[in-house]
C-alpha cells in the first residue's frame, strides 16, 4: 500500500544508500523495491529531523521513529464560551419596554469573554435557541384561584324559516387547577352574561 510505513530496517537502508552510498533517488528505489516518491519522502523527513548517516549509536529505533514521525500538533482553536441564552431571553423579555437589544447583551457578553463569538454568530446562535423554545402560555396560580374564559366561533345554526345560517359564539370557561370546565354556544357574545351560564362552579 502506498501509505504503509516502511520498517525501521528499510528506512535505515534508505538513509544509508542515499547519504553513504551516494545513490540517487531512482537507484535507491530500484535497490529497495519501493517507489521514488517514498524514497524522497524519507529523505525530506530525515533532513527536517537533522539526521545524517551514520546514525548515532545511542539513537534507538523508537527515538528514530519519533524524530521521523513527530506527533501532530493540534491546531484546533479552543472552544468558545457559549452565551447564557436563558439569561438573554429573560433580560430581553423583562426589559422590552426599555428597548434592550441583542447588541447591548452581546457587548456585555464580550466584556466577560473577549475571545467569544462575534455579533453575527451570537445572533445566529440565539435565534437557534429561541426557535426551540416552548411558547405555551404558562401562568402560576393556585388551584381554583382563577377562572379562564374566552369566546370563539361556534357552529352555525340554520334558520328553519329562511334557511340562512345563524352564526354562534362558543363560550369556554375553565377553572384553573380543578379540571372543571364549561362549553356553551351563545348567539351573541356581547349580550351573554357569565352569571346566566349554569355551572356547578358558579
């Protein structure tokens, strides 16, 4: 295989024939039955490692391998600190009427993390966080403390004389935390009175 590393014995033969035998790349390749590119690659590695033939007697095969194949240095940049999106969301919501902006919160973030994300990345990450939020309306209250009411369009009735549809309003009431609810259709939500709706909770 082209990328298979040669044995240390054959690597030493490459260095010996190149530097001590004074053979060119093609001659060494033919002598050792390897490609010219392989010979050239090991010549370059030996040059970068400052190796010459004969090798020092105290240089073991393990040390030679370390010199020819030094460990790769990771150039990966350290992970950047993620913004506290929960805090950002709460701050924007709490200070909405004061025109608090993402730009201001990003500047606050950069003061704490100078190597953090730039503004465009900051905004993109926040949008991804916001898109995953559950926007269900949550209200804290004690069971039976509040009655939630609303109107919606109900089913249409048919006038028996004219045949025209008669729109209705659907009244819905839910007593929070007690699993008590009422649904009732009204012809006109404006004239309906809550105290006229029969329900055990009223």
